[in-house]
C-alpha cells in the first residue's frame, strides 16, 4: 500500500507493508499535523466506514467509467492508515494509457483544498456476458454450423474482447484450431473459408473500359476474398497473379 501526502508543501510518498509496523518517521508523517499553505491541518484519524466506502466507491466508479459492463472488487485498505478528513469530493484516476485488464491500480486522491493526500487502491475486474460456446467438438478446418454453437452467459476476468457473441459472427467460417465441447469460440480461432482452393478450375475475369473478358485457369493456391492468388491459364499455361473475388471467380486488375 502506497500513500502519498503533502507535508510541509512537499509530496511525501509513504510505503506501508501490511505485515510490518509503521516506523516512527512514517507514523509522524501520517499521524502528525500537516502544514499546507501556512495552515496547520488536524492530524489524520483512523478511517471510518464512511471514509472507506467513499474511497471504495471512487475507485469502482473510475473503472466503470472505462468499462461500464464490468464488475469491480476492491482490495481492503490497510486499517492502520491515518488520513485527515477530506474537505472536497474525492477524485480517482488510472495511469495514463492503461489497458483495463483483470487487475488495476486506481489512485484515489483528496486534492485542491486544505487537505491533500492520495492512496492506491488495487482492484479486480471481471465481466459477465453472453458468448458463443461449442455444443460439440469442432475440429480444425471444419466449417462452423448453427447447430455447433449455443449462447451462454459466462464470467471472464477483465473485459470481454476475446470471444464471439452472435451466431452470424461464426456460422460458415472455419475453425483454425480444435474447439472442445462447452468451450467458448475465441475470435482468433475462426477464419473465413477460402473463396479459391488450390487445384480448382476458376473463372478469370478481366475488366477493360467498356468490356469484360472471361477465361479460365487453374488456381495454384488457396485465397480468401481480396487476397492475391497465382493462376495458370487453361489455354496458354501462362502463370499470372489475380485477386480472389467470389467462390470460383478471380479478377485481374488492368
């Protein structure tokens, strides 16, 4: 637990180990009178349930501001902390550019008045949401069908950015790896099926101003819509590069 307080117009960080007593110097810094702007503020007192609740609420609200759907649990503050009563509403903040994960540290501060202090509040974050799960094992490379999935409510650490939440996100796509029964469907475990498959006969479409030319060729690799693929022309055997369009159709940009 790290507590920062203004003492004699200087910010003094005080680190307290829950399992070890306060040193005399730390006790004087935390319990002693604070000199701020030439005014002496009353020594800190033990935090009341109301004080602890205010700090707890400020930390939770800061997390929910970034992750509204999350559930937030705070770690208990050290009961030995002594803080002067705050004369202004508490403020809370996260470190700059922080990514909300399963755990975070929220800085709760009393600033702008006669009393100035801050405490670091560790929080645990989880999110409960509806996600897709496999109703039976889905083997790698197999297209996912509607009967392969169902919707269940699961709780996840941190915020949910990992998994598919709607059937239209996955039906018809391929499993990149085996997904076990009752396993969630991770977004990185699915991929679009190739529009063009190696060795198949495809239609080659070349568009010129005012005219469209069609021919045929053999695909020399797999390709998803928009990806480049090498084609061997059926008549000339010339190999050229085309762009996968729809199943069985490639286009040559002129």
